[in-house]
């Protein structure tokens, strides 16, 4: 059974991500920062804040410096930087609608395909229904893309790169590495990812810049702490207790939260199709909710997470090969 607390933790991470869109846009407007510079500060600030907090709390003392730990941190850092860079590049070339639909919509599909290929099992009916509801809801919520950007095809390709990076992050970090807990992973990998992304942002943007007033610094602090450090920390923490496909689908709560925030805080109108899309995304989450013990999941059909499969009954007198 998917752990209810882990399920809620992943969902919380996605909801916190949803607040990042408004904060990031406000930060870019307030400080005059390019989107890629905002992404760089997001990773560097979020990872750095969490790194300092863990160091003060003494939570980094048990961090092992094994080869497996170093490889996981470096790979996660590279994937996080690629995800941020590819997504914002896609927005610049194809527009927000295309980039969001392709990046967020393709990620759970890629995770589902990867899970099916590795386990050699088809997705179960419930996962398929949830996937369909979520993708249709995303299309209705964001709106049908019209390719308004200067290079929609290139933008869509970059959004696919972002989706692949996020899907790989999800599949990779569902498996734990001894000596590397989720929060130290988030702190070290995102700090490194921000360092890797800074020169890219400086090369393609007019300048990195920094906020020059209290409001800008407050927005930057919120952006680093809540939708980055707290959100990714929650996602990586809960990820190890839920199927990878479920986690990727729960990530679609991000655009739902962002849309609700835009309606409540910025006075934007949702419209009928957007409202239907929001309901469908919510329905997908309900379909994915943790089931009673013994219910099959896509990742381990017929077996509850953390339990042993029941032995197959056999007729009296029939011997198995091991006997």
C-alpha cells in the first residue's frame, strides 16, 4: 500500500511548487531578472538555505562520502539544472502553454513507460484512468497551445528535454542510496545545480543582477525556501514511499495550485474549460489515493508496498522445484 503520509508529502511538494510561479514572476518583475537567472537563484538559494539549516541542526554529520552518494548528488544536480534550463528555454521559444503542456504532461507518461518497460508489466486500469484524467485536465486547465512563440517546434523539443529530466529525477530518486537522506540530497544537489546553472544564465542573459530593495529580497527568500527547498525536500522524501508514476502525476498539482493562486490573488478568470480541467486534475488525485493493503499497484501488481507476496497455494502432493 502506498503510504498515506508519503502520498500526502509528495502532494504537498507539488502544491508548494505551484506557489513558485507567482513568486518567480513577481521576483522577475521586481528585480528585473531574466527567467534563467531566477531559476539559477532558485536552485542555489534553495539548496544553500537547506544546507545551512541542516548543518546548524547537525544533520550533515552522518552524510557519507561514498562513491554512490557522490554520483547520486552530481547526477541529481545536473538533472535539476537541465530541467530548469530546458523549461525556461522552451517558454522563451514556444510560450508558456506549450512548454507547460509538454514538460508537465510528458513527464508522467515517460515515467509510466519507463516503469512498464523495467517491470515488464502494463499499467493497471486505475493508473491508466488517472493518467488520462490528469492529461485531459492539464490541457483544459492550461489551454490548447497555439504555438505563439517564435520557434514552437524547438520549444516543444526543449520542453520534452525538461520532461525527460524530471522523469529521470523521479525514477532515480525513488531508490535510496545508503547514507544519503532526502533532505541532504536536496541541499547538496540543488546547491551544486545552482552553481552549474549560473554561468549558463550569465552567458544567455543580459546580466544576472540581484534585487535592490527589501521586497525583492523577500521574494527571493520565499522563492528559495518554500517552492524550492521545502517543496523538493517534501517531494524527494515522499517519493520513496509511493510509485514513481503516482508521484509524477501528483506533480500536476503544481499548475492547478498556480491557477487557483492566480484567480485568488491576481484576479484572473478561469473560464469553464479551466474549471473542468481543475476538476479532472482533482479527480485524478482521488483515483490515485492510497489503497487498502493487498491492492495491486502499477509498480508492484498484486503486492502491497513493504509487504511480502502471499505464497501461491498448491494442491496436496505437488512438489515444487525447490523441494
